[in-house]
């Protein structure tokens, strides 16, 4: 039986499972789930073996909110011998298929973290052995297939594959970002990751560039503003709380001590709207749609805080609200949502209007 293995934040296996099952069903692909709670692993066992390949070609990973990474299994869980692990893995793979990259992965848990040292060590001889038989080819293009080795322990591994063009470039879907010492809060990593995730590398120079105007709603103490300032933007920071002095000293930030729901820009020259207000997600979703429809900004990145229960349903409901409003005004847009690595009880949404804002004055 072929299984798609999905990685998510530990504790969100139920949401990740519900989502893959639902989105697979839209493609008339069916299966059942095994969730490994608190390990961030979801197994979607497909009724038809060939469906794994079809689904991983048809459904873009970026359309999944809760899955960070995925692969289709080549083997079931293998028990490795204490010695000659490399040989055992090579034998299980055979020589029929080629892969352009090897991903050594573990569950995103404390045990997983201690296993990753072992994985790094094993990766060297394993790569060498796979290259020798040309099972592992040269890395580089976007056309290839990744080989995944998910280690559940030093003795247990699941082997699988994903398509390079439809998988995360990061091992386990986790970008390792460095916390900038000058940033006033750890939240800064969320916006840094969001830019990395939502804006393609080759477009960052035009869509995230120096001189742009940005608005940050719920800005204090300034972790998100820091990311905008760092990219040379001029920022209107809206929050009743205090902003970090270091940011105010840059001369790139104007602080508005007021309610983010009441602020509107004076001129229609804002490119980015970012919003991290701890508020009811439905209220935030409406506000974001309102800004875009009025042409107050061109692109928005915002967080939707998740409730304790019914988290997937809540996100879907809030995204649907935006979709319905945009459909009503017949605007073209793109919208993606992701539970990013640096997010906790929230998901990050990116919306970009692709046609003229209908309510712009
Ligand atoms: C999670 S913190 C933001 C952290 C910030 N993004 C950073 O990186 O430093 C949420 C902020 O939203 C602000 N906030 C909540 N409701 C707001 C509202 N209605 N108007 C303006 N700010 C609001 C709070 O004062 C708080 O500073």
C-alpha cells in the first residue's frame, strides 16, 4: 500500500489529516489516516497505489495549510541492522529509480533533534554509496525527485520520494532562520519566514524592495516592523503599545498610537500591509479584504489566530469570507495560507490583488 507521509507542527496532526483527506477527495482520491500525535506526522494511506503519484502531481503543496512537507512512500517502515545500515538502505531502494537530492529527516520532536546528529553522520556514506550506483544524481534542476529517509529511530526508517517542483526546499519543510540580535521580538522570524515562503526568490527584488511604503497593524514592540525596515521600507507602525527605540531612531518608522481597525492610510501609496494583531480571526480577515478592495495596499500578510477547537474549520471559514468578498467584486487575486514553522497557534496568510481594486477612490 502506498502512503503519503505529511509533516506538520506537533499537535496539529488532526488538522493536517483532515485537510489532506478533504483536498484529496476533491481530486477523487481516497484513503484513510494514521496520525502520530505530538510527533507532527500524518500517514495518508491510499486505497489505490498509483494515487500517491497522481495526488502529489495534482495538488500543490503550497495549497495545503498545515503540511510543511510531504513524500510518498517507497518502502514501509524498515528495521535496519546495527551495522551496514547504508547497505541495507541501498538494497531496499534498488537501482531502478534516480533521485536528485537526499533528505535525511526525523520527527520534529526532542527525540528527533537528538537523532538528527546521527542522520548527519550517516548521510555522508549513504550519499557516497548512492552516487556510486547513480541512484543519486547531480543536484540542481527543478525537475528532479527528492529521496526522503525519515528516521523514526536509529534502527527504523521509511524511504520515500517527492517531486522537487512540488515540495519544500527545506529539510522537513523547516527553514532555519537566525534570530537577528537587533530585532525587538522573536515574532520577527514569523514575517521573515512568511516573506521567504510566499514571495518567490526571483521576485523579491521588485516586491520587497527599498523605498516601498508599508503599514504594520499591531506592530509593538516592532519585530515585524524590523523586517520591513531591514528591507529599506518606510513603515507606519500602528499600536497603542510602545515601539522599540532602536527602530524609531532609524527615521524609517512613524508610530501611530491608535486602534488598528480605525487606521487608514492618507495616500494610496502603500505597497505592503502586515498585521499581527491578536484579534478575532474573522475580524482580521474582513479588515484585510477591506484594505485590498479599497486599494489601500497591494499585498497583505497577516496572521489568523487559531481557536482551541475546530481550528481547520475556523481557518477555512475565514479564508472563505475573503474569497466570497473578492468573488462579489469580481477581482482577480492570489491567496495562500500556511502554518509556518515559526507560527504557533496561528496561520499566516498572504493575499495579492491582481486586478484593479474595485473600491479605490
Ligand atoms: C503579537 S503582538 C505583535 C508583535 C509584533 N508583530 C512584533 O513582531 O513585535 C500583538 C500586538 O497587537 C496589538 N493590538 C491588538 N489589538 C490591536 C488593535 N485593535 N489595534 C492596534 N493594535 C492592536 C497589541 O497591542 C500587541 O502589541
